[in-house]
C-alpha cells in the first residue's frame, strides 16, 4: 500500500456538458481566488473557474470571497476599508503553505486574463459571483474589454442585481433562493441565461423543461457529482476538481447505469473524547468498510492508495490489488489511525482502475463526522482546539418542542463572540443564542440531519483584530476547506 500527498492526474478525454468549474479555483490544492489557484485548476483540465468579486477601499474590484480579509490573507479588517497599497503587501498564500507564500490578491482584470487562450482556441468559462450590487457596472465595463476572448457569466442571489446585469448586456446566472414553479416562470420572464442552486434544491425542483440553463452549485461529494453529471446539468461548480473530472470520464466510459459511485467508504465517526497525542483533536482510530463495483464490460484490476491532504495518518490491512469480473462487487475493511487539528481536507482512498487497455483513478473521501443527540435538557458541546494554544470554548444545545435552541457558554479568548449554527442547508448567525425550527420529520430520521455549530469572534494579534471561527465539527462557512457537517439526531421522544 502506498501513501501519497499529491495524487497523480491521468489524461481525460470526456467533455461537457456538464462543464466543470472550479469553485474559487482548486481550493484544496492551491490558495482560493488566486491566480496560482486558477492556473492550477485549468491545468488539471477544468473547463473554467468560479470566483467572488468585491470592491476594496478605492472601489477597485478584487477577488475575495469574504467581506473581511482575515481568513485568506495575513491582513485584518474589512476589505472595503483596505487600500490597494495595503493589498499589494498582503500575502494570500501564506495560510495555505510555504509553496504559495507571497501569492497576491488579484484584481478582476488579472483574473479575466486566465484561460483566455489564443485567437480561435478554447476559452475557459468564468463565473463571477457579485455579492455587492454596486460592483455590477464596473464588472460590465471590464468584461466589455474581454468580450471577444472570454465566456463569462455574472451571478447574484439578488433579483435586482441580476436585472441590472442583464440590462447591461451581461450573461446572468440567478442564484435562486428556492426552486419552485414560481421560480421557473420568473426565470423565463426575466430571460436570464441560467439558474443556479445547490444539488439538494434541484432534486426537489419542478421536473418540467426549464427556459434556461441549469447550474448545480456546491457539488463536492462523489454521489452529488455523479448525480449532477448523469442529469445532466449545463455546468457544475465544485471544490473537488479531480473527483469531478474522473466521474465525468467514468460516466462517458461505463456502459452500466450508475445509481451510486463505484467506490464508497463508510464515514468515520469522531469521538469527542478521543485524542492521539500530537495529531490534533480531529482524530481517531477506525476500521472503515470499502465497497468497489466493476461497472465495465471487461475484468477490472484495482490498486489502492491512501492520499493525505491534511494531518497525519497511518493505514493498515488495505489490500494492494483486487480483480473484479464485469458487474461484480467486493467489500473489505482496512485500518486507519490519525487526524488533524482542523476539519476539512479529509484523506482520500484512491482506486487506480485498469480495464480493457484503459485507466482511471477514482477517489472516496474518508469523511470524519461527529454526531450528537439533542434532548430537552441542555447538552454541552466542547469546541475543537484548532491550535495547541486554544483555550477551552463551548456551547450548549437543547430541544424545545419543535425548535433547536443553541447558546454560547464559554467563548474562550474571542471578543464579540456570537453563535453560528448549520442545520440542514440553513446557516444562521446569532448573538448569544440561536433558535431554529427542526424538520417536521426530524423524529423519524434515523440518520438525523446535517448539523454543526461554532463561535465566531475576534482575537487580538500583532497585526490587529482577526476574525476567528471555533468549531464543533465541519460544514460551517467562513472556512475553506470546511469539511463535512456532523449529524443531529433525535432521542426518539419528540
């Protein structure tokens, strides 16, 4: 068995639709929303990139997902109060690793130069998210200079912003708040080029013909990617470009209809009290179950490897190779121990497949999750120490009839701390507490609902007050990669 830090990428021959766009580039392999990240994403074979544009203090448009510069640079504070001179000295790669130290925060004009190609050659697709309505006019002005060399869409969840962009002659993607018959009719009336939403929303959308292109957002898991590719959508946006490319190739090559990915691994439950010394608190010892299915019409040869993206892991009892006849499946267990200080960038089990003179590498994420049962009495949740020096921090949760109540208990060393909760696809920021409605069928859900909780506050540093998010599990915003959410379960007495 081999352990690799950087999986090798084979050559892919399949093309869209769906076209595959890298969310903020390739954020698990290079700093998000940077030129280095875009160049890496396009070198992997992606069809384009999706990124966020905001205005700095001078009004110039730069690439930044957050309103604050804290998370992705070595600066602190609001981007709207940060001058171009300050941005010129900012390091947008230092948090990612030494390899990217010194990477700059790019301007929109620089980003538009990525993937333009030569005259008549292939052009990368650009999806520009515009969270600030006042930036649309300037975006249009800059796009006018690149119109002949680029295929660009501008996206917003604000209907008026989309209308303004449409009036300016831009190709518009509306990030619809919900997908129902009313949304379908409005998309046709407004004549937007596309509607975008997470795959979970598309699964419940009206099944009729849409008057525009459909775009699947936040497609990262193997199951979501496979579903989006088989649908198919016009395009999908992902933080897992290698996985998306491999699954698109698989669908093109496999004659059998695939309702689930051929390579699957059980989730890894993280015990809140389990520690393994210096690896961090997001760790454990597991014996995961693996399922491999041969979807091809020829015998399949598989070789397995573990790819570590963050932290330290040891692997045992993983078979070096397997042979499978067409349509056959096999299950096995292996041993895994280790972890990291923070959720996100889970390790991968790689299966290098060879059949009929072809080769393809699939991966299955070894997802670390936490679970908690919510009761009428308060339950204390201790937040992770994501650095060795982090002081204790905690929140409480309890159930009140059909609601979930979450409250701040101990903020640690964070000033202005407030609670943030994810329940299903909903994320809510509160002050000292949050109340959310539980799903109507919560007590009947054996596996519970996606859930995470944390505290967002500020910590004093030599460079200023830096925003910090302390977490109980993955799946919260303001962090990339954020990992998968935990699970909230009923005690069965609701």
